[in-house]
């Protein structure tokens, strides 16, 4: 798994009644984009994450005109 600051960490739900979580990657502490990642979730909670198999990295697309 590789990420960069500004990417999103998408944590996919393991249960039908749970929502997925999305966090912004604030800091990459591993070498060459590898975990762990310091992230901020939508509720403002920040933490250090070692993502598992239920996670994916999403790179934001640039807006048209940027």
C-alpha cells in the first residue's frame, strides 16, 4: 500500500449496518509511501493507522481548471 499526504484512506465496513469511514492522510511515516499513516477522520479525530485488508487508498482528482 502506498499513499501521499492529501490522499484518502477508505476503511470499508465489515458489517451491513456499519458505514464506511474515510480519513484524510496528514502524514506518511513509512518509507516510499508505506504505512503507518497519521490521519484525520470526518469527526475531527486524528490517529496513527496501520491499514489492513479492509482499507484502500483514494487519490483525489484535480478539479477541472486547476
